[in-house]
C-alpha cells in the first residue's frame, strides 16, 4: 500500500482545519482556557498591588515611583474590566490579542522599573510567552514574543551604558545595574532570549497537539454520523420492504380465518393477525424514527378540542381496561401543528392507559402562562422506573415487554421541533406526569418551521 506523501498529509490537515465545527470548538476551548487566565490575574492582583506598594514605600526614586504607580493603577483597572467582560460574555480571539499585547507591554515596563535584567519580575516573561504561543496563531504570536526579546536587549543596552541612574532597586543594593559585567549582562540577555524562543516553540507544539485532538475528534464524529446515517438508511429500507410481505400475510390470514370459523384454527389465525398488527406498528414507529421530520405547519390550535378528540379516540381502550379519562382544559391555544401534536398525545395517553390500574383515572390537563402552553397527562400507574430515569427518551429504551422503545423518542423530537419539550416526572401520591410544553399562540397563523 502506498504511504501518503507529506504534501497529501498537509492538504488533509488543512481540510480538517476547515471542517465544520473546528473553528467553533477551537474558539470555545481557547476562550475557556484564557478565561481561567483572566481570573487567575484577578486572584494574584492583591499580592501584586501589595508588592508594588512595598517597593514604592522603600524606594524614593521619582521616575520609578511614577512609572510603577501608573502601571499598577492601569493594570488593576484593566484586569477588573476584562474579568467583568468575560463574565458577561466569553472572550473572542481579538480580545485575547489585546489582553496579551497589554500583558507584554506592562510586564516589560514593570521589569524595567524594578531593575531590568536583575528584576524579580523578569521570569514572568516566560509564562506570558507560553500563553501567547498557545492562544495566538502566527505571525501575531511571533511578533509579541519578538517584542519581548527586543525589550530584553533594550534593557541590556541601557544597563551596559549606564543610561538609567538608580536602575537597581534600593532594596537590592541600588545603583545603575545589578553589579554584573557587560559580558555577564549580555550573556543573560542571550540566554533569556533563547529561553523565550524555546518556551514559544513548546507552546506551539502544545497548540498543535490541541488542534490535532480536535481534528481527530471531529473526524471520528463525522465517521460515526456517516456510518449511523448509512445504517439508518439501510435499516429503513429493510423495514419498508418488510411492510408489503406483512400486509400480504395479514390479508391471507384474514381469508383463512373466514374459512376456519370459530374453532382452534380460527383462534390461532386471530393471534397471527394480532401479531402481524404489532409487527406493522413497530415497523411504522421505526420508519417514523429513521426518516427526517417533515416541516411543521404551525397554526393556532384549540387545545381543548384537540385533547377531547384524543380522549374520544381512546374511549374503547379505556373501557376495556376499566379506566376512565377526564379532560380538564381551560381556554388554551398554542402555536403548533395539530397533526403532529395529536400524534404526541396519542402516544402519551396510550402509555398512561396501559400503565393505569383498573378503577383509576387518566387525566388530561392544559393551561398556559407567560412562557407558552402546556399539556399534562397524569396517571396512577407505577411511574417511570428509577433505573431508566432520563434514558426513557433514548431510542430502544422501554419498560414494556413488547415495546419498541421509539414512541417517546419520536414524541420528544416532535415537541422540540415545535420549539417546546416533553418531560416525564413522578406524580405525588404515585403515578406519572407527562408534561408537553408548546409555544404560545400568535394573533395569526404562525410561521412554518423545519
């Protein structure tokens, strides 16, 4: 097998980087990462202010007091404003660039004001360089690291020529430099510059690994979605093809039942037709689940009439099981597709009747509030099994011995297609409450959604 060339791998990487979702995921994760940096700055701000105040109190050099005082006031205000902005809304890439540019300039200023290459704040350069390399793409990241290196050599030259009197802090001995020779001074600048380049390179490697993980996750997701789509299409095609033979079996069983009469053969054929009906219902549910949801034709719907129609359709089943149905609906309307919402209610009421003991009542209620309309179906059955919980809406999950596990999945999908939702919860005193939430009605017929 031929191995892909480096050019092919590069093209593949670029294609992956442009794949749907990559930029969004990368932006969210980097924003979350930088958000932690923002709050870390706020956390260390009191210690930083305390240190600077101590330096201002122990060092009376005018230019240092002016520079450090200005920098700490500006930095404190900037840190707090950015923390507030991050709390209100996540930082975007442009904001991250502004923050890091400010960090580079402020850190260089504080380092210079506290002794140049002998400053204890010098080592913060490496931390900032790492954050720059991880969160900013070239060439902007390289430019900022380059600015740090230029600042290093500018401070080394200023110290070597003694242009700044009292550069060194009084607390550290005072004087125009840290007591180093020119060779020692420039060697420190060179090693610090090399360290910045190494840290920046390491940051780019970490960023590359981070991007590679996102790309692999996206590829795996796309392959999974594609495989799921192919399997769903194949399963749907098989289910569709099975409907015709089942219809033939059901028809032939009906003809044979006419000739068999009421004897044992007739009973067996009745059971056969009932099982065929059940298989057809399962296939129909599966086809409803596998095919895309058709667009919603939304209109203002009288929920009282809709609920009473669903109750009437279940009168026979309720009578057979010895259960009554009670409808309590105020003057309530909702913006929905009546055909789809009727399908949801049929499923909920049928589930409630099947779960209800003899002599109990299934209640259907509807009301509205400021957030929209809701329909509640209440029963006195055993409720949702604790081991199922929220999984009851997952495909294939059911507590019924002969259930397909697709009814509630489809019902919730239809509710959410309307902009609403469907939830099940335990009823006080025993039983289950199914709550279907729908958008409030409009003055005229609503829009069509997909």
